[in-house]
């Protein structure tokens, strides 16, 4: 079974929107990433924090596909009472992941998923990410984009996650800001995966 450590650190290759951006569109009006528009106030707050590993609250459903890949779907881990220096970005963290395990000499795991964060004031929805787990147990880098919901509607957070097994969890640092992300460059196609 995959540990909470592996599941949460299965974050990475932030896909800048919710999918892979490929070279394509050359319109004179580059697309804007989906998500919160904000009020345009330009307010930004840096924060840091630490989330301890959570418990396995919903095991994945698993099956072996015809090609031999081990497919695991909808595994959930929950971290309770997560705190950061910006209390808006704390509360209950629910990590939801689906992953495929490839076997052989170059065995890898491909993950898709993200975090939801809720507290008394509002919450955050992470834009889904795709991650690659290598045979040596390492993962691609984890940087995530979150959209504020409920009391935080209109806010965006960019968060870097760094595993700290010695402390039993994950160090975080990032920024909550009011306003949109920069537009996607004109040479990248926003809807490449649709």
C-alpha cells in the first residue's frame, strides 16, 4: 500500500491550468488561466507552515488492467488541524489521488489528484496535478495552485511543498494573493487536453 507520505508528495508537474500546455495557439489575445478573478487589489501575503501526515480515510479501489498496470482509484488521506502562519490556509486537508503503477525494470507510478482545505472561514480547492514517481521512490517537484472558495472566493494561493520525514509531515511555503495569474503565453494552447 502507498503511504500517506508517497500520496501527498505525489504532487508535481503543475500543469499551469488543469492540463498539459502544448505549443499551439498563436492568437494575439493569449488565454487567461481559469479560476478566481479576485478584486484586483493586488494584496499578497507570504506564508509558511507544516502539515503532519494524515490517516488513510478511504482506501483506493484497485484492479489490474489488461496491460498489467495496477490501477488505484480515489484514495483519500485526511490531515486534521493543519496550521500555517496565514490562518486562512489551514484547517482540515483532504488529499484525493488516483494512481497507476507500472511494473518492470523502469517501474514508475503516475498520480493524478490534489488537496481540498476547509476551515471555519472558507476553503481552498487545488487545481488537479499530475505527478511521476520514479523507481527509487523520489517524485517530481510539488508546486500547486489553489483557488479560494466560500469565504476566500476570489483569492488564489501558490504553494510549494517539501516533505520532512524527520518531523513526520510536509513543510509549506507560498503566497495567498488577490488577483489573477499572469496570462498563458500566446504560443501555448490552453485547452490542449480537452
